[in-house]
C-alpha cells in the first residue's frame, strides 16, 4: 500500500535565546512576520501540502502557541458585536484551520529528542518535520514539492539548498549522488552520507540540510538507539545517519526563497520582503523605503 504523509511535527520547545529579551516571556515561534506568527507560516505550508494533523512539541512558557491555535470566544464575540467581520473571519480561520495536538518536552535535549517525543502520536506512518525558523516563500510550498518526491520514492526526503563558502559549517551537509530519470530534473539526489557542521575543507558537498524533512517511521527506532552527544542532546542528524544504513534516503533541492527567521538579520530581511509583497502595505512601504537616506 502506498504511504501518504498526513502528519506534520513542529519542534517548538527551544528557548529562543538569540532573541532575548523579546523571548523572555514570549515564544520565539510567536514573533510576528508583519502580522502573522512565524509558526503559522509553517502550519499553513503543512496544510497546503496535504497534512491534516499538526503535532507541536512544546515546553515551558509556550502556552501562547496553544492559545493562538485555539478558539478565543471573548475576542470573537467582541468582533461580532462590533461588526468587524473581516477581522472575525481572520481569527476564526486560525482556530478552524487544523487538528492540533501538543506534546510537552520537559527539557530541550536536541532536535532528535523533540522528534522522538512525537512517536506515540505519529505511529507507524511517514511524517513531516518543519522547523518554524525556516520560513520558505515558494509558489509551490516547499513541503508539497517534497511530498511529490516521497509519493514517487516512498523513502525519507530531506530539503536541501546550495550553501557556498564558510557558511556551510553551520549546517548538516550531504554526500550525495544524482538520481537520473526521476522526473525532478537535476534537483533530486540519493544520499550516501551526512556530516554535521563540517569544516569547509571537509564538507562532502555544498548541499546543506535545511528545516524540512519527510521521515519514515523507522527513524524512531534509530533515534531511540542513538547515543546522546554534547550536553546530553540527541541529534536528528545522528539518527538519520543510522536510518541511512537501513533505508534509502533522498535530498531535494527545493524551489523557493528561504528566510532564516531564527537569526536577527534574517528576521528583519524576511519582515521587509513579506511586507513588500502585501497588497495593503507594499506600495506605501516601498515609498517609505525609497525616502530613507541610506
């Protein structure tokens, strides 16, 4: 039977220290790009890619995420009474959007540990993992592109992008071989190995893993049998390397523009670019930017 990707996991238990003091009492996933929280971009991408069940791995101080995707009766009633139907529709569209389940991660012990926390709710089926920090602006959602690869291969698929120069040392890097005749042009590769944050001279390629994964359920046994590393953290890359010994895995160079909103400068750039694309804000904001004496 052909497997389908129906569930999407969002690890969201991190402390967001790079955005202190803003994240002292607010989850970094709730920081807004223009007027929408970062995590909502990812949830909307997952929905548009065929996922109808969202699993969010949360931790202490993340209540605002649950509140955001829940019904707000008082707010809806106030908007209805004041006949603010456009805002009411926006608020209701968020709570009506999806089925959401939450798993509490008591300690932030690495991305691999966060994924392992989803084991009971995911069960024995493939699933997607989306890192909310990576907001990807694409005509066809990045995850949907990956689902098309999974539907054909029935194997784990990692999103990848070309990173040149010294910055490659900030990523997991793939050792790959091209897949000929796949129907995906020169964008699909079979993964031979992966290295976490290598020195530039040791990187096996310029293809870096970014925050979109489709994984088969075999990853859970691999993570459960993967030793922890520095700081007692369980790394997803280590678990995927073990899975690679048992199953084929593919890398897909997605089409689209990635914004690293977990970085302050990346967050500012994303805010500007998303604002410029808005029908209600684009033109006046563009005029404002032109008037700055830079």
